[in-house]
């Protein structure tokens, strides 16, 4: 009842802000020296458990709610991307607030976040039909979006189109051990998705053919286990690894 009332009377943008305010106001309960978040730069006794299909221990920052994949991406951006990308346009789909803040600190970059829900980003955009001309962006970020859109091949084609030649697409997705991607048609109902995936937001869960899908769109892609380049001490302190790495895709 309360949840429905909040949806009816408070915009999603403000609901997100209220949740973040609550998390931040209670994060002092976890203050300590065992874990550090490299996005909000705060130290804690532990990270919080998180997971939809399977609960992962010590995954979520109590203050900014960053997850392992966001902390891994932050290391990669700061160490490998920002020193090289001094200027240019950046496109970020379904932006994580902690990663958005990281880009806003890089004043030389022209950063734009987009989402199908205009309350959750700087601008509305449908990934299947992007409102941008060809060859516009030096860098595109897309984390766990392709599995929840009706047509991932169209989405990849659109990202390839708006990326500049030589530009970089950073993808993060859960890729499972089965060989072929399991998916439903683009018109699958919420009920069908819930029954098939035990989640109503998914259209597919990727198998080992994920890379071939990315390359079919024209990208040259590698799967990078960037966490392996970090010291054991860093991995223990920041917990920057969900086991899936980063897909480095070039046009």
C-alpha cells in the first residue's frame, strides 16, 4: 500500500534520491577500516550483501551503493581511459550515480547520460533508435542494459553507428557457462519473462556466444579480466570483481 502510494505521488527521480539519502544517512553503522569504496572514497567494516538471482556477500557499498562491477569499472577508467581520453563526447546508458559522478569530475569530457526513463538520466533516449548522428562519441558505457532490452542486436548496431571510428564501447554483462544465449521474443510479456527467467525484467541471459553477437555488429571485442591486474591487497580491500570482467569493444 505504501509502495503504491509512493509511486503515485513521488516521481521516480525523487524516490531514487530518497533511497540514496537513506543509505547515506545509515552508512555510518558500517564505518571501519576493512573495506574501501573507490567511488565515494569511504571506509567500512564490510560491504553489504546484494543479488537478485543469487545473493553475493560483501558486494554493495553502504554509502553510494556501488557494486563490484562499478568499482572495477572505476579502476579501469581512472587508470586506463582518463589518462588517454583528454576530451571528447561520452554516452552513458542507464547511468549508475557513482559512475556519473566520476565523469562529472572530468571537466574536459562532454558527458551525457541517457535512459528510456527521462527521470533517471540527463536525456531520454531509446537504445533501439538513438537520436544522434553517426560517429558522435569517443566513449560509450553500457552496463547490464543489453540483457533487458527487447532487441539487443539493434541496440548494438545503434551504438556502433554513433560511436566514432576508433572509439571505445565498454560493456558489462553477466555471461553464463551455457554455450547459447537463452532468450525470449521481443514481445514476451512480463508474465512469460517471470516464468522463464524468474525475473520479469530480462529478455535474455547470455551464454558463451555473447562475444560473437557483439562482433556481428562490427566491433572488435575482447573480454578483459581487469581485476587480475590488481594486487591481491587491492582486490581484498575494494572488492572490485563480480567474475565477469569488462568487454572492451572498438569500432
